[in-house]
C-alpha cells in the first residue's frame, strides 16, 4: 500500500479538487462567464422580459405624449413641457435598468453569501435611492442622452412626416408659378424640433431647475432617502437638458459673430500651422479617430455597464479615492487633502468635470474590482458584451430571410416591430446578465481569497 493510500485510510483530510474549491470552481471560472450568464438568463428571463416590456410601453407612451404636446398654440411653453417629458423618459429608462439588475440578484452566489452572513435584502427603493444619482452622473458623462434625444426627435418627425410633404409641394408650386402670382415661401415644418426651446423659456426653466437641484441636494445630504435622491436626479437631468438647450441656442445665434473675431482666426491659423509643423500628426490623428470607436465600444462600454451593476449591488463607490485605496497614492491623496483649502479642492473638482475627467473614475473603479477576478475575466466580459450585438444582428438578418421580401410596405413594417423588439430584448437582457455574472464571479473569487487569507 502506498503512502498516499495510507494517509487517506487514516482519515486525513482530502484536498479539495481544483474545480470544486471555493471561488475557483468551473462555475466561477472567468472562461465560464457565458455559461454562468446563460444560467442567470434562463432563471430570470420572465421578470426581465416583463421589466423590458413595461419600459418599452412606457417609453412609447412618453414619446407619443411629447410629440402631441409639441404642436399647437403657445409653442414655446409647450416645448418646455416636452423637455420635462423627455426627462421622464430618461428617468424611466434608468428605473427599468435598475429594476432589471435588481431582478438578477436572487440568481447570484454573492447575494446568497450575503444572506448567509445575515445581511438583509435591500428593496428596490433602496437600490434606486443609492444608485440613481451616480447613474445620472455616468449617463451624462458619457453622452448617452444624445441617442435618447435623437429617438425623441425622430418619433415626432415620423408621426408628423406629412408636414414635409406639404412643405415640398408648396416649394415646387412656388418655383413653377411665374411672376407675381407665385405664392409666398411656406413656413418650414416644425416636426422633429420638439427639443429646441426659446431662449427666454430656456433661461427660466434652467434657473428653476438649478434652484430646485440645490435645495433637494442639500436636503438629501442631511436626510438621505430614496425620494430625495430621485428628486435630485430629476432636477440634475432637467438642469442639464434645459442648460444644454440654452447653450446651443446662444452658440447658434453667436456662431457667425465668433467666426469673425480675430481671436478665433488666430487660434484656427495657429492650430493649422501646428498640425502642419509636427511630423506624423495628421496620420496619428487619423489613426486615433479610427481606433477610438473600437476602444470605446469594446472596452469602455462593457466596463460602464459593469459599473451600473456595481451601483445596484452596492459594491461601487463614486469617490475617486476608492481607486487608490491600499496604494501609496492613497497616502499622497490624504496629504493633499489635509494641506489644501476646501475651495481649492472644489475648484479642482470643477475643472476635472469641465475637462471630462469625471467620466473615468467609475470605469477605472469597475476595472479594478473586475481585476480581482483576474485579467481573463475582463477580457471575457468585454469580448462577450461586444460580440452580443453582432450575433443579434446576424440573427435578425436570418429572421428577415425567413420572412422573405415579397410583402407590401405596410406589412413589412408590421413584421419589423416584433423582430426589433425581440432583438432589443435579447441584447439588453443578455448584456445585463453578462455584467451581473462578471460581478458575481469577481465578488465570489475575491471573497474566497479573503477567506483563505484572512490577514490580508
């Protein structure tokens, strides 16, 4: 009998296999991320589909309401109300996203570990109150409002497309009618411009949103609570959108004046000469313009979705110092904070926001937490989230191939509605399941490492 058999016969504890070790099993391997995501998806498909359908139905109702409200008398005040409807549309999307991520909590091993440790389950209102303000900051920092604004305007343009037909017909009539009998030039259509405000209206509502945001933010800092957090997020979006409309209006009115200023001419000429004098500058900028969308879509977008999951699951800190905790930079940050004035720190923070640097701490924080599960987990997360829309696109083309093209235009548009709904449902739910599974793997493996090495 060999020594190993003697040891086992004596009752010595048998080493756990590699695939059954805590946090190191096949289920929590980074390479098992797609399978873990599919397992979560199959367990929570029905509530995810219900959340998604409710969100789409509510979004459709708000799009129609905004389109109907934007046409009629007192248009400048109507458009102010349309902007509020647009803010509600954005908030609805955020609530639905948080609700879908909250639905996945029961299928995560990290949630079961928290329950076993005696931590109570957090209600949906608690998750919304904790995450909605940071969600708004991420939403605005990465410019996601551009796609929502485009969809909002396109819905109005599609519903009142007849205005363009009448406008073109009157233009042709005016061009074909000779002499003084030609009709006056028709008024351009206003369909698709339901987010373009009047200057006076934009100033009034921007000031009101600013005051309301300040008051609610002060109350939230003192009392907390989900309702106040929701109000702060709503006022933050309202102030941003009304302010953006005001800035765009003023820039459009003063663009010709700015182009004629000597400072503008000097800056443009100096920048052009700088580009011409630096060797390889043009080629580098062209290469960067080609690579940047791939980097943003393949690396930053998955990490941003992972940040949203960490917001909902309570594993994210919006404080920038969380990035350097446990490193020498943490001591340096503490020394800087202790030796600088509060106004200096606030000014530096405002400068970072104006320079667009505030968008990176959430992504870097998500990257740091994901790296706890290993670099392969980051690669698998980015790869799966990037390939998912590609696969959904091919699946959509396959469905259209099965439907065929020998149909009338009206029938073809009707066929596209369920196909696009199914494609969006598949992409959205699987993306959320992927980031939830990545968070679960990273948190579980980190918990296992801490249990093995409690002194760390």
